């Protein structure tokens, strides 16, 4: 029963975010999703060794999303941990990031996705081939809204577990 209430609340928040997308910029909606995604992922204990270890969200290839997330993150927490936003330059090592967002402007998305997977980060992308390139979550346009698809195989390769609550509101979930 608690799970159903939570799912209903998440769906309501999701729908509100989608409805708000008409007024808010696409970048601010994606930044809000990235922040929310971090709360529905379980990383291995070694990735977050101490309770004060921040959840680091790295952004590559989309400075607008980075700017919006930098506005959103101060003072916010994910599962009791502070949120740190880091901008990645092309070719920069994503080690230390827990979530890596690969924007359309990233020249080597597949290379970055594989490096981020190897480093144990949840990979989120915004391209037509995002899941094929190794992203666990990929933003997709759904009519006049922003939706997302999930690849459980890519999440598993990163060593992270995606909550069934998030899977319930995904447009599409791809297993093996």
C-alpha cells in the first residue's frame, strides 16, 4: 500500500513536471529529472563510503542543463547526502561522478558512456541512440513533453540498481 501511494505521488510529481515543461525550459526540466533520478538509484557501498560523501552529478555537452542544475543543487540533498555538480570537458575522466549526463553537444558520447560505466556512474543521455551508446537512462521527446527510457543492462554494467518506482514511470524499460 505504501509503495502504491509513493508511486502515485511520483507519477503526480512527474506529470506536474511535464506540465510545467511548457512554461519551464527544457534544460530546467532535464536538470530537475537528473536531481530526482539520483534519489532512485542505489550505488555500491564503495561509491559512497561515508554518510557525508556528496552525490556528484557530472554534465558533459550541455551547458544549459549544467547551469540549471547548478541553480537547483545548492542546499539540496539526495538520500541525506549533499549534491555536487561538476562540468566535464570533452575527453575528461568521469571518475568520481555518481551520475553522468551526456548532452547532445558531447563529441564522443559512446566513449564517455563506456568510461562512466566503467567508473560505476549511472549514465543519462539525450540522444536518439543514447541507450545503444551505453546510457542507462535516455531522455526522449513524447509529444510536447520530456520522457525517458531505461536500459537495465546498462545500469547493471555500471553496478547500479534503478528503483522499480522509477521504472514504473519510464516510457520504456529495456532489459537484456
